[in-house]
C-alpha cells in the first residue's frame, strides 16, 4: 500500500532475483480499512516510492486510482472463510474481505507467475494462500521473511507514526513474542501461562492480543502440541499506533 520500507525492498529484491520481469503495485485499498482505522492518515508518498522502485529496477509500477479498481456500481466482494475469523479478523471486521477482494483483482489484472508477500502480516498471507488454492488461481504465492530493525522491531509503514518514546516502547512486542518462542521451544505446553509471562515483556505498550496459532488455521491454542510448527502472534498499541508482529516456533 505504499510508504515503502526495507521490508518491501526485500520483496522486490527477491522477485528481481527469481523472475524475468517484476511488477509492483501501489494502492491504498479503502475496502480493508474499518471505520476506526487510519485510512485518511495512512502515509502516501507515491513519488518517493516510485523512485525507490526504479532504483530496484522494477519493470512496471501499477498505481491505479479508486475508479480503476472499483468502477461505479461495483458490488462483488470475496468473503474469506474461517481463517479470517479470529485475531485480526475479529478486531477488524471486513478487513480480510477487503484484502481478499483487492488481491484477487490485482492478481487477475497483472496475471503474475509468482507473487511475493511479507510474512509480517502472517494471517493476511494465510488468507491469500487459501484464496489462491480455493479459486484455482495460476500463481505461486511466495512468503518472505519479516525484516527487522536492529532492536528487533518489525519494519512497518506505520512505524513512521511513532514518536521517540513510542518508538523505544514499540520493541516490547518483539520481546514478548521472543519470550513465547523461547518458552515453548524449551518444552512449556501451557500456552495461557506462557502468554501471561510474555505480557510483562510488553512494558509500556497497551496490549491488544497475544496468541499462539497453527499457521494453517489461525485459531488461538490453549496447549502447544508436540513436534509442531506454530506461530506466536501479537498486536499492541504504542500511543495511537497499532503494531502487529509474529514469530515462528517449533515445539519438540
């Protein structure tokens, strides 16, 4: 959605390495913002973004208008299934419907062989993978690792909203998720007890949720099953800015 950062640059670099031609789309999609979300103030810097993408040697920048994406009278939407019901889906009604709709439209318009998405938005990535499978789309979805600042904060377009003190506090979310990963990988199985300990690591952040999920279902777990690939996921507020993050873990 623009306001490009090092995470987006990593997607472009990966695509440039693996593909003969690279298309980047920039579109702040109104359908995925709820009434209390930050659509009006979401950062928009198309000229700067275009210059950055040109330095990375993309072949096409697709930056459509609202009228191009949603012509007058548009009324068809994509309704995701259970993957979109919990966590982000519960807190942001309609968000994943907006994501699934715009992603389907962009994939149809561009018709790529491969599409690259960051793993920081893990639930979104899961919804997109399900969309591609369920609707038989001829595209390979490539998930790319989260890019982090030196202190562990996941890079995000919304980080530019943070004041100095809020930026210092923001790393608490990464610390909390690391606490969950380390506890469960050491053999803890009581997820609720681990999450209570992790909440302390949030520090000054205002918690929204901390959870452990199977990345194929995104239903919060109470017990960590053995020998499983899971995700520690979380959202918290630093001032007026909502942060999300996740970290993978493997139980023994």
